[in-house]
C-alpha cells in the first residue's frame, strides 16, 4: 500500500467545490509578465507544468489590482477586461488535469522596492525599520476615498479572474503587504474606523472579502492567506490572527492559508525558526494545531514541508486539511506526482546564502534564487538546484537595475 493515503484524498469546500487531492501549490511571484504586465507564453508553460505536475490546487503568484502599485517590476496586473483573452489562455493552461487554479490578488502598499512605483501608499505614513529603509521608499497614508477604491479594485480583479476561467481567488493578507499593513498595530496608526482596535484594523480585509463575494457570488471559492503572526514585538499577534480567522470563517471564506512573517521578519522562508519547530517541518504547525482545535475552517498550512512523512503526519494529526508547497514546486514542478507515487526526491533545499550578511539576513535572495528556477521552467529548461547564489545575486542586480531604469523612464 502506498503511504500517501491522506495526501491523495479529495476534498470538498463549503460551496461544494471539489479539489482532487490535498496538495496546494502556494503562490510564488513569477516576475514573468510582459512589459505591459500581461500574461505571456512563458507563464502558460509554467502553469501547464504545474497543472500536469499533479497538485489539487495551484495558486498563482500575486496579481496586482493596480498598475500604479506593483510589488515588483514584472508583476501581472488585472484591472480591466482589455486583454482578458490572455488571462483566459493562462486559466486554460493552469486548469488542465482537473487542477483548481486560483488567482492570488494583492496590493503591496508600501512594501515595494525603491524605483518600482512613483509613490508608495500605506494605512499610515510609518516608515519601515531603519535597516530596511535603503530598500523601500517613504510612503504616505491613504485617504478614505482611496481605501474604498482599492477595496473595489480587489473585487473587480476577482470578477475578471472568474470571467477569465480561474476557478477561485485568494486574497493576499499575509507577509507585510497592504492588507497585512492594515492588520498591524505597528504599521496602522490610523485614528479613524480603519485603525485602532483589531476590529477596526480588520475592516479593510473584511470589506474586501464582502465586496468581492457580492461580485463573484457564493459558488466561487475565495481563500485568504494570512499570517499566524508578524513576529514583531507589539505587531500583529497570534491572538489577533485567531480573531481574524474566526471572523473570516463566519463571513464564509472557503479556505484559509496560514503563513507568517514580513520582509522585516521573513519567517515565511524559515528564517529564525527554532530547532524544535524544524523537526516538525512546518514552521507554523503549532499555531495550526491550536486553530484546528477551535475552528472547523478548512486550513492550508504552508512553509517548510519537504518530506512525505512530514506531510502525512500533519494531515493525520489533523493540524491542517491541505499541504502548502512553494519552493519544492520551483525545483520539481511535478513534486505532487512524485509524492503520490511515493518516489520523493530528497530535497536539497537549504537556505540560499551568499556569505554577505546584509543580503543573507533578508529573504530577498532566497526569493530571487527560486524565481530564477521558475524562469527556467517557463522557458522550457530543466531546473538547476546547484545554481550558485552569488551568480543569482549578480543576475538579479543586472535584471532589476535595467527594469528600474525602464520603470523610471515610463
Ligand atoms: C520565489 C518566491 C515567490 C513568492 N511569492 C509569493 C507571493 O507572490 N505570494 C505569497 O503569498 N507568497 C509568496 N511566496 C511565499 C510562499 O508562498 C511560501 O509561503 C513560502 O515560500 C514558504 O513555503 P515553502 O517552504 O514551501 O517554500 C513566495 C516564495 C518564493 C520562494
């Protein structure tokens, strides 16, 4: 008997949407759009590879709701139906093999590298901690009118994703981007109904969800990715995260993905994770277990899963309903099939390091190294697990330098 019994079990969401197995490919920003922020053939190839690779549910890298608010130079943007036919092709490629394909929808707020946008906005004009200020621009606080406009943009992008043939959407409320900035008592210092107690800091996310739900209807799945905590002293805490998840469950969100950390504290990539946690593989397992005891909301736990035993154990212990995987899917797009066949490669996935502490202390190189693997799949090349981190850094600087220059000229 294969030991993958639980992983291969289908699952049904509260709105009767069926997912063929418990493997959830988590969002990885591709940075592969056209210069005009549209999907292209490279994206189609990448998503076809993942659809054929066997995951039950594939989430796209973050798609932005506004071309004036990019997180990175080559993000896909979906804000109107001018080029919906290209998104239809993308949805078509990614839903092959009975794969659920959900679009992750995001606004970066102030968490955007210098030179990528003209102006960074946030709930309040609070700068990042001093160590990060060389990377991120100063920001200004959003007006109430602008907050309402962004809420409508999230809903509009979801509706367009549905029209294009994506089978669901995920709201990105984790990792320090705009929604996460609203949730954070450090980054949200507003004195109006959008700031203050957690009930108010949650308002932006709840309004996004409710407006979106009204547009897409009850049958279309909406998920939310949220932090277990921001891991900052006096920041968004586990208790607040639990409060928000309970509310989202009551509002009817179909699937919650648990992650953690921000660019200030990049715990989502396993930075600073305790040895005892590492033994359990999943970085946020303890938190997921606590949640599961209190609530029936369907959960995906993401971050750190590498072995079949670790995944099966988490499902068996009822710590989660689905297993979120990101980096393994950048090296082996067919990782789910390998898991199902019980033929799992030993993942030589260790932290990506250059030896330069000011780079290694942040998660940035980790992300770019894996993005370069995605680009290889997208170009039809084999992935390269032995790729040198220093070369990766060099290529990133060369590419982003050029992109930033182009962005400023535009
Ligand atoms: C290259 C790369 C890009 C990422 N982009 C996103 C993103 O767009 N949205 C998001 O929610 N998480 C993003 N993540 C985080 C992953 O979804 C995931 O939470 C994290 O990598 C931990 O899972 P893992 O240990 O399986 O890699 C990204 C991770 C990587 C490596």
